[in-house]
């Protein structure tokens, strides 16, 4: 890693890839965080891949600059360490969620998370992409998305998703969305709301 990225109006997926080529998303980064956590932890490599899920603006900063500022031990260090703790909580909750909750609940949680990070109820995503991120077959996503659509929570057309009823989608989602949302808000200093906390 030679640079650290701070997304603004974009969403980046952190993905792990198995030997057979199958993938699963293990994290989402947008305006609440950074891509390049290993840089502040004293390393410059990772076993995951980051790629832009929804395009938009981001700040790119030289890794050495970020590392030097972090090592000064002032406000940026505290803020980024809180972000790392929030990410740890998200990973732990996500692991439990993937094991214990239904695909419909997980899809609702994932759509809410993307909406939170993008600060929009409308975004371009294909079912194939969602299936790869959730680590399931596309047919499963099709069934789950159809259920949410028939209930009037979302619409899906030609790779574009709109959340019609956030309240109903939150009720359908497992508790993991609220747990993660509150932890980000607590650690990053923002009041709990319908949006995640922000680093910048």
C-alpha cells in the first residue's frame, strides 16, 4: 500500500477471496472511514481487496504522510483508533450475522448500511454484485429482494435500487444494523441517527 483513501461520496467494498475465486464482503467504507488501515497499524499489506462499489469522490493521501501524522499521537491517532475499534465491532457482528440470520434479514441490513454510508436511498447495484458481497447465490438474492419489493420496502430495476420504506426495512433487518450503527456513532462522536458517524 502506497496511499490511504478517505472516501466522500463513494462506497468501497473490502472483500476476501477464496482459493476457488468465490468472494464475500467483509467491510464497507465510505465517508465514515478510510481504506488502508494496515498503514496506521505498522504494515503495508493486507489479505483483502478494496474496490469501488459506488463511484464518487475520495481523498488520496500518501501512506508515509498519514503514518507520520498518526505517529504524532494527537487527534488524528485517537480518531483513527476509534475507527479501527468500530470496524472490529462491525467485523465481529457481521460474522455472527452471517451465521445466525436469514438471507432476507442480511440483505435488509446490507442495503441499510449502503444507504447509511452513501447518505442516499437510491443507488446503482446489481443482484449479481450483491450476491458476491453477501457470499451467496444470485438466485437467493433474487428471492430475498423480491420479498422486500413485494412488501413495498424497495424497488429494483435494471441494476438500480431504491429504498421506499426505511422504517419497514429496519424492522425486517436483524438487530445487527442498529448495533453497528450505534457503535460507529459512539466511537466517532456523532449522535445516533439514521446515518453513520463521519471521520471528516
